[in-house]
C-alpha cells in the first residue's frame, strides 16, 4: 500500500488505529499501471481523514473497507451510468465522438501530438490553428503537417488545449515536471490565521453533516471532489452559469448528493450573492482556468478575509507553479505530457482505459480538503488545498507496475451490480455507481439525486 503510506505522510499524524481492509489486486483493467490498488488506497485514505473528524465528534473511529475492483470502476464511473432520458444518450454519443479525436496523432517530425476537443469553444481554437474540419481524418491529416513542439506552442498561444506526447524521462527534465517533483501530490497551505473551529461533539447522521461546500467546478475532477464530500454528509451547492459550457453526461455522473444553482459571476449582483454564501461556507472548491478567479476578486486570500477559517480548494491540470501553471488542460493532456500515454502504448502512445487523472485528482482534492478541516479544528486557520491532474499522474507513476493478461479487461458484472444504485431523478430513473468506501457506522450515501443544472435556489439548507 505504497500510495496509502504516501498519503498518510501528508496527513502527518499518528498512524490510524482503525481496522482497514482492502481486498482484490491489480490488474483489473488493461494497464501495467496499478490503477485499481492506487485508487483503492486513496479511498481508504479518505476514510481515515473522515475518521479523524468523526473521532473528534464521538471519540471513536470506524472500520474501513473497499475492493480494488470497486475502486477501478470508480475511475470510469460515467461509463456505468444509464438513464431513460434521450438527451443523455445523445450527450454520451457526442462525448465518445469527441474522445475519438482527442487522441495522439502522428506529427511531421515523427512525434505524437494530442489536440483536445472536449468543449466546442476549445475545439474552435484548435481547429483554427490546424485549419481543418472537426472530423477525425481531417484532424489527423492536419496534425501530420506540423512539428509537435511548434504545434504545442501555437495552440498554447491561442489559449487552446493540446500537447506533445512525452516520455516520463522527458517530462521530469521539462521545467514544469521539475517544478512538480518538488511538491507533494496534494499541497495544503495555511494562508491566514483564525480561531480553531472544533468539530461539534455528539453523534451526527454523518461525519460532515454540519459542513457547507460551494462547488464551482465542472467536468469530472472538481465535481468528483465535491461529490465525495457530499457522500459523507456535506451540504454541497454547485454554482455555475447558464452560459458556461458543460458536458451533460459528466454532470449527471458527478452531481449525486448536490444541489445546483445558477449565478453569473460576471454580474455584480450575482457575484455579491455568491459572496453572501461564502460567509457561511466551510469549503470553496473551484477549478476555473488559472487567473479567472483573481480577475473576479475571488482569490483564496480575499475569501479567507471575508470568511476566516475558509478552506479554498483548487484543481487544475499542470500545477500551481512553473512555466505551464497558467495553461488550461484536461485528463488526456495530463496523460500525454507526463509519460503515461507513452508507457501505456508500445509503438504508438495510448490513453489509459479510464479517466484516471480526473477522478484521482477529485478524490485527492477531497482528501486534502478533509485534512484541512482537521487542521482547522485543531489549530485554526484558513487553508488553500491544491491538486492537479499532472501531480495525480505522477502519483500513479510512482506506484508499482503489473502484468495484465489481455486487452479490454473489465470488472465483473456481478461486482458492478454490487455497487450499482437505481435512483429516481429529475432526468428519469438512473442507474449509476454508488459510493465504494464502506464505513462501519456512517455508510456513505447521497441524500440528493443528481439534478439538472440550476434546479435549486442559491441558499444553504437550514
């Protein structure tokens, strides 16, 4: 459990005393990376952090358990979602077509390059550089006319998303990779002093029953962080704008347990409403492109001054220091630049059979947020928690390798059935994965069904 031990080092407390059980082992999916065990170790670390808060409340810890197969399934949970809603099925088909284009393609200089076409406005920027149509063969031909580094620079200058495939050695020698090597997989920075906020004593319905979370994130990593806090009882209010591009299938997958409201942060009155909500929040979680929050006056320092003791959680692709810190990026690009895609393939780079960087970053960010809650309870302070897709990729690379048997490996349908829930939602009857961490007293669950964006009022529950 090397991943678990690394995460316990970040926790930096006495070793957990509760019973912890992990069953199953990799390979579960077709990869030499230990995807299932690494994900399971993160889930168990989350349980330890929840137990830290639970022990402050009731004076005891809960036993924890999960299965490697469950954790592997959670890295691709949107693939197990089904709903009797035709628009959702169209959204899934659209997403699959986008993913087919956002894969590594051969360049003129014999390298490979991944252009990311995940959202329409980003696709437009890349297609303008490539001067081609939004169609697989057209993109492949256009990429083949460029040298990889030149294309990477051109797309970055246009504020699009794309990257040259690198090996792990090349990444660690790159200034951005060098910068990330110096930092832990999750950064927890104390940004201001404030009085301790002890965990209320007495049995509660869930460990985070008194916690309020503002979720200003989208598309997998950030929403997974807030969804994880929701499954332990937090009141999570997702805030987005009607004009902000989304991927509806991912919204359905990551909105369990949340309420969702519309606020346009470019409108002063609605931004003021957000600031009202911040004053009574415990966590402010955001995944905007670097620099956007600063322009809106919503930096960690500004919000910590407004609400002393706030935990501000940020997620991005390339990390928070180094020459690429201001670049936007996505799951596929983190795999591309860090060397994961190069190692996953042989003669040709290949992406992992799951959205490992996205989901892992979300779970790690939730873990860091929980640790910061414990620090606030013990010693006070406001905290900035930082997680990134590339740091998560490098975390996966630090774990052991395994030999897998065949391509296309999948989790047993019986095991998937064990963790599949059927929920009545505003979308219709939805089948989806439930929480995969088992706790002996407060079984993780979601009190709210996944709902369309903007369904609820911009207010906290009583």
